[in-house]
């Protein structure tokens, strides 16, 4: 889940902040994942190659060690990415969406509860002092932004469970309340906006399912009003959260990142080889920004830095493919499962607009989720083809009888 009790200082790079215990735990988990996938290697390989552009992205990441300026770091992170990918495909091939999300819900609830307990008994480890915004809650995670993102996912999953399942509904709403408290004290604007965006999408999807024209028009009017209100009063909102119109320097950072992408447009700098310290390619940006940004604060741009336009194109095509399949599944079924893929893809997209990259080593939960959803949607296509093939076989058997 990306939980880390270590406190990384601002500007500290992954190679500099090496922690033997955490590395041992991480690589032990990766080995377990590779072993689990090997037990079902035929099914895993069959599913992973269904999203061919996801495979292209993974292959680029693995081979980027060749042109990376920090080959050791790139190689280690490519192995980590491969292991996480195998985990995602294994879970996608072994667990239904409801089973997987049940595991996620309880894991995220435990993170939220333990984080608040840590704040009560060990507040020094649970909070971070931000010179611009003051005291911010990070719980068990390494940064308030990471904590806010995890709490958004937890709120959405438990909220959907509370709305669609009568059993343990009080418990579900209690967890939603706990995660909301954790989210509020993180003081993370991007997490607030992510939650708002996902809730709007959820509301719209649920309304469209009802096919009630009046309700649909009312919800569309409500959503339009909220967007208009925020867009026309964005300066007031930013002042309230102590932010500026550049997104705390993000827009300026994106311009500089784009310049760096154009220097290595085809293959990029290699996986995890750009933000490597004052001796690395990011040094110029750090000096100009006077801010040691840990990543591009945009998932697509981060992929461009690491794997160039080839990586960006592969990710975008894979994303479009999965969105299309998710929409087809949404139209085909009226069950809860039909809504969840779109919601999870929306969470991944929104999370990557202003913050962590999809290939980030520190937030591998994002990549795991994406691989799992891609695998789940590929399995939906395979199941549909099997049903259609079975239907054709039955039709061929009964055709002679019908003609007679």
C-alpha cells in the first residue's frame, strides 16, 4: 500500500535514503508475488498480453536500463515494477472485483484507524510541519499527500459499499467518517478535489442507471452549478487553503518538465532516472525552481520523462482501451460491479493530474490498481467471448433439429 514509517527528508533521493529493513521487506514481497504468478503462469501470460500497450510500457521500463543515466536505480525499480505488475495480474486472474475490493476496503480502513491512533499516542510521527500550510497529518504514510490520496480511495470504496449493501451499513458509514476525518486533517487540496470529482462521477453514474429524465436533469444542473461556482471563485478557494494560482508552482514546473522531455523525446531518461539529485538531470529544474520537486506532479509528464513519447503513447492508448471496455461493461450490466471499473479508473486519472505518477516507486498502489483493472476488464472480454463461442456451439447442435 506504500506504507512507510521512515521519514524521508525533503530532496532526499531513493538511492540516498536506502533502508535495509524496508528493502528486505519490499523485495521479499516482490519474490512472493513472482512465485504466486509462476503457479498460474499460463493464465497470467494470457491476460497480461491482452492489453498489448500495457506490455509495451512494461517492456520499455525494463529495457530503459540500457539508456538510463542511473542504470542501477532503473534496474531495481524495473524489477519492482515487474513484480507489482505480476501481483496485479495474479489478483486479477484469481479474485473477482468484489473480493478484491473487500480486501482493499479493510486494508485501507486499518491504515486509517492505525494512523489516527498514531496521531493520539505518537503525534511526532503522525504529523508533518509544512512551512506554507502549517501542521499536516500523514498517519502511517510518508507524506500528507499520499495519506490524502489513500483516504480518498477508502472513502469512495466504503461509501459505495454503504450505499449498495444493507449488511454492516453502520460499520461502513463509521469507516467513511474516520477516513473523512483523516482526509480533512491532511490539508491536501488535490485530495479534496479528487474526492469531489469522483463523487460527482459516482452521482452521475448512479443517476444515469435510474433512467429518470427529471433526476438526470437535476443532477446535471447541480454538477454544472458546483463547477461554475468553483471556477468563478477559485481565487477565494485557493486563498482559504493557502494556495496560489500556479498550484503551488506546479504549472511552472510542468513547463520546465516539458522542456526536459523535448531533450529526450523518444525514450526518455529511463525509469526512475530523472529525479536523482543535484548530480542528475533534474538539477537544472531544482536550481531554477528553488524547490527540490520529487516528481513532475503529473503522471503523464512523469512517464514522458522516464520513457519518452513512446511510453506516453502506450499509456494513453492502454487507458483509452480500458475506459472503452469499462463503458461497455457499464451499459451491459446493472450490477454494482459495472460502476466500479469506471470509478477506479477515474481515481487513477485524477490522482495523476496534479500529483504522483502512475510509475512512481513511492506509490506503487496506483500502478497495482491500474494493472488489476486492466486484467479484470481483459477477463470480462475473454468471458464474453467464451459465452459467445458456447452459444454458437449450442446453436450449431440444434440447427439440424430446427431445420427438420
